[in-house]
C-alpha cells in the first residue's frame, strides 16, 4: 500500500514551484495560489526568513520617516499609554529622539517582526488545532504568515509616504485619516484607526491562508481570523 | 400531549418524590437538604431588606433575562440532541408516539421546574412587587421560553455533523462572550479590559495587522528597556539571578527527562506487578482492611490465653491484642509518634525546671508562680491528651478491621454492650499506654496534688473512650453499608460529621467545667477573667480555689464525660444490635 502524503489535497493542480520573489509579488494579487503552492511544497527556510527581513527593513524605513517628521509627536495609542503614573515611575527617561532611543526602536522593530511572525503563526496553528479541529504543520503556518510580509512591507512604505505628504507622524492609511482634528485619545479616532486598509487586507489574506492550511471554508477561517485580528481589537477599544 | 405520556411522567415524578423523602432518612442527605433549605430560608427571612428591592429593578431584570436567554441558547447548542433516561429510550422511543409528543414529554419536568422557580422567586420578592402573581406567571413563562430555546438549539445541533457542531459551538461561545461583555460595558459601565490593553506594546499581539514602529517607539517599551541597562545594575542582578536559577532547574529537568527516556529498562513487567499490588491495596482500603498486611498472609500461631479475662467476649479483646502484636507497622508508627511527643515534653520540662531551680524559694512560693506552674503543667497535660486523636487513627484494632465479621459477631452469645466494649478496649488501651509515656515524666516533674493526679489519671481514659466510640460509630455504619453491598468507601460528608462529632462529644464536659469553675471561684472569692492568672490580687483565695475548686471542677467534668461515654457506648451497642446487614433485607 502506497502511503499518502500528509499535506492537504487542495493543491491538486499546483504548477511548478515559483521563485520567492514571484511568490512575494503574487501575494498582492493572488494569495490563494501562493498558499496552495506553499502548502504542497516541503518547508523552506527562505520562505519565512526573507519576507520577515523585508518587513523589518520596511518598518525601519517607516520608523525613520516618522522620527524625521516629528521627534516628540506621540501617536494615538501612545498617548493613551503614556499615563502620568508610568512617566514618573522611572528615574531615568530616554529622550524620544535620542540616539539610544532610536537604536532601541530599531531593535524593537526588527525583533518585533520576527517575534510577531512566530506568534501569529502560533495563533493560526492553535485556531486550526483547537477550534477547527484540523492538523497542519507549524512551520508551514510560519511560512504563510511570513509571506503576508509583502503586504506589510507595502503598507509600511505607503504609510511612510503618507506621513511625508501630511507631515503628521500619526497619519495612517485608515479611516482615522479623515478624523485628524480629533484628539489622539478620542475613542472614535482610535476606532477609526482600526479600519486600516492594509491591516484589513492582511487579515483577509491570513484568513485565506488558514483556509488553505486547514482545508475549511473561507467563511469559517475568516470568522476566527477576523474575530481575533479585527473584532478583538475593536472590543479592546470599546471595552477598555 | 399524549395522556399515556402524561401519566408516565406523573408516576415517575411521584416515585422520585417518594424516593427523595425516603432518602432523607440518611443523615448526609438530610444535612444537604437542610443546607439547601437554609440557603433559601435566609434570603426569605430577610426578604424585606432593601437589597431585594434593587434586585427587581428594571435594568437588573433585563440583564438577568438576557443572560438566561443567551445561557439557554449556548447550553442547548452545547449538546447534540436531547438527553433522556435509558428506560425512556427503550420504551418511549419504540412506542407509537409522535416526535412532538416525545418532546413535550421531555419538557414536562422543565415546566414543573419553571413553575416552582417562578413561585419561589415571586415569594422572595413579593414585598417589593406590585403584582407578585403576575411576576410569578411572567417568570415561569420566560423560563419556559428559555427551555424551548434550549431544546430547539439542542435539536438543531443534533442535525449538524460533529466537526461542524464543534466549530459552531466555539464560535457561539466566543460571540456570546463578546456580546455579553459589550452589553455590560454599555449598560453597567463594567470595564473588563484594563487601560494598558490598548497600548502599542499590547497591539504587538495582533501582528501582522499592526504598524510595527508605533509599538517599537512606545514609551512603555523604552522604560522597560532602560531598566535593563547597566545604570540600574541592582535590578538587573535581581532579575538575572532568578532567571539563572530557573534556567538551571529547567536544564536539570530537561536532562533528567532525557536520561529517563534513554533508560533501557523493561517498563511493563515490573509495572504490572506494582499496579496489581497497588490495586490490591486500594481494594483492601475500600473494604476497610489493613494495608500493612496486604503482602503478608502468614503469621506464627499464638498460644491460647490462660487468663479468665479473655474468656467469653474477652476473646475479642485477646484477638485484637494479638492483631496489635502482629501489626509491626502500626506499633512502630505509634512508637515514633509517642517518642517524639514524649521526648519534646521531657526536654521542655527539663528546661523549665532547670530555670525554676535557679530561682529563689520566696519567689517560687509566690501565688503568681504557683498558679503559673500549675497552668503550665496542666497545659502540658492537655498537650498529652491531644495525642489521643492521632493515636486513635493509628490503632485500627476495632470495628475498622472487624467490620467484615459483623455477621459472625451477631451470632456470638454476648450482649452488644459487652461486645462493643471489647471492640474499643484494645485501641483505648494502646492509646493510654502511649500517653503514659508522656504522662509519667509530667507527674514526676509537676508534683501535682493527689486530687489533680487522680483526675488526670481518670481523664485520659474518658477522652480516649469518647474518641474511639465516636469513630467506631462511623466504622460500624460503614461496615454495615459495606456488608449490605452499598457504598464502598465512606463519603466526605460522613467523615466530616464524625470529625465534628469527635469535638462535640467534649462540649458537655467543657460546659460543666466552665459552670463549676465560675460557681466555685465565686464561692472562694476569686473572679475568673481572661487575665485571671496574671491579676492575682487575693492570693489566699486563689490558693484555696487551687486546692479545692480545681479538683472539684475536674471531678464534675469527668463525671459528665463518663456519662457521655456511656451514652456513646450504648448508642454503639444499639447500632450494632439493629444494623440490617443482609442483602435481602435492603
């Protein structure tokens, strides 16, 4: 008896393996096909490393653009976070525009890209395992999440350009763009900020990825992915 | 609704009610029932209180109704199909009833529950309602609606494939939780989420749908990073040290697991033998038999006793003594406990008396010191008495072991009182023997007056007898139930009752002590207060109370305690006599 492959059967008509650059470009137009190919192929180290590095570089570019426009400008949610209790609790404070602070931000950005990739992959894998009752490889999930990095990178570049045009480091490609006159702690502005075009795109692509990995319908995977990455964020703002 | 099903439901309900009433004869069920009644009775007693008025406010009622509805929906959807009794599946399902009739039959108990609940709640909130009956009817009908929703959800869930049902169940639970939280936030201003949850650092949890530099530039992250810099090396050291320890322990755990997995030993054969042994021990424990002899079945035979004391019912005493002699584990345990107890007691006495010898004679003769010495030595006597409950558990030579022979004992030509006395004699004797090890040095050091010595000598058997009698009531009841094929092991509630009872049996004696001490102290001209031992204004009166009052008080308390012991033994004998242990009689 011939053993069956462990991968899902959704990739019956998969073409020959495309290059990583092609995959990253195809993610913008036809992510489902890219995921089909990734799911069918054996795990590849470059599939998650290169997109994650790309995200880190694009985020560094955005960080530079933000710090150039306004060193001491506090973004919307940072304003919420910077409570008086936390500000006076530490004896030594870093100046936001200082070299140390910039290095730290750059380090955190790069670290966040890698840690975030593995965390999101874990979440998708857990949703599949616990709620959808399907089993798939964690490494494949890491690849799927990392490949969405091309959209993340594009979003970072667009955001940097928007910041350059508007001169406001808090500008985002979100509905909050139309409510810039509101204070940054305003709940409505925070809510509108959640409707970020690129974030919604990424979430949709993640839902497609989960659907391909688990073999469940897009509706079901979208419920969980949107439920966590979108509704839970909205709920945090509304309930907080 | 079919009349036959209605009759069936009514007949079953009647039988269940009668069964429940009969089950109230069991003390544990009765206590649980009284507890529930008490839980209902307390709010009913305070039903006019202001808090009950708040509970029937519009907002609370709406919240409660929403929670009930959502809860019913989730609870119903949680199970696929309805739950029936096994006989219902066998008889009702195969009978010519329509699906609607069967569903109605299944809902009938729920309707009754809704009615009772509506009436109870209406009675509870009646003082704050303008139309209590209307409220009761409304509550009942709303509860019935919830039952309908729940049943419909269950039936719908039954039509779904199992995997799909599981996924939908999780979705429904998540959505219900979110909606409930939003409702509480909107209606009651309840914040389930702390303020830091919308900080950029927390937003990292939603990667990749985040703007990374926003989180990376967060002040909180920078502050946290600053604390790790060498400028605050103390904090860093404090963090690093535990991390280092934790890492070392984690490494040790990992290495040991790796070594364990690499161990090439046969797992199955030794495990089989050990498991069998453990199962046998568990079985013996359930049957109330001794664990120590689980592996031993052989013992040297002993010669017949020559003393006439061991004739008749005394043979049981002899048998238990023999069992005690052969139970090396119990004897060793008791010896260790006694040695530790008596050793610490002697050390304490030696230390205190060395210090007393150093004091001057005038000081030793003062009433404060005399009373202090007496109180200290009486405290040590109490300390020795506390040994009894522990030792009682160690010596199982009573109905714990002989519970299996109840049927044989019933055929013996001995009165039940003599038999139960014989049963408790050996553990009581063993406990007293161990206590003597602590008591003898105490008497030697304390040099009590002879009336107090006599009282103490008689007090220890009273205590040991009371404890053994109470616990043997429990053992006898358990043995009876076991012999009748009921419970295999005693219930937690039952054990708890026995523990409480083993304290309560001393309450009459303690109350007598308190009463006599107050009377006699007043007569002697001494005021007994909490700091009475310190404030000795009238030393002659105190000394008079010491030499006459305390012995008389002790004697009175002892008399009451022996009376209680006698009553306990009578109860034990009565229970032994009346116990129905044959299976046919149940």
